[in-house]
């Protein structure tokens, strides 16, 4: 299992190095020392901790849907021409970009600062690993 240095774990969790150190010191996140004496977090432990930290943002639509991949977030940018628009959202720290008609953008009143839900319905998901080797 891979091990991650404190700075790498912080980057993956979207927090500061100091926050990860506080979690380690408080016993909330297990860490050990690598061969060089640096604190490291086991990959499986980091994944368990990250999953426990994930908190879904309540869906404001109140609509029941079959799609499970619903991401609540803030619209951060809208670029429109006469026919099409690009809408960028920040959902739980992740950037989600959608292309849609400019008419839909107007009807939904999408603009920076708007609360919206990105619904992803895909039949294919590509998973890659660093280094590109299979």
C-alpha cells in the first residue's frame, strides 16, 4: 500500500499540512515514520479517513431522481455566446463544467454565486493511476 507524506495527504484532503498534523496528534488519523523518519499516512488509512470526512451538501431541489451522481455547488463562471454556454461550478472542492444552451442558462438564471446541482449521468467512467502503467 502506498504511503503519503503529511503534505501529500493534506493536498489530497484539501486542507493545510497543519490540519493533518493536528488530526495525527489528536489520534484521528494514524501515521507512522518512514525510513527517513518523516511522518507518513498509509494509503488505506487515508482513504478511510477521507471517506469519513465527506459530508454531502443537502440537495436544495427537493426532487427525487434516479441519478445518484448529484453534486451541489456554487456557479463560479458562465461564458455564453448566442447559442451555447459554458457553466463552471465548484462542488465540494471539485470543478464541474457543463456545456448547455444559452436559453437554458437564462431559464435557470445561472450566474456566478448561484446555487445549483450538477447531475452526472454517464455510462463510462475512466480511472487512471499516476505513471500510466497498468
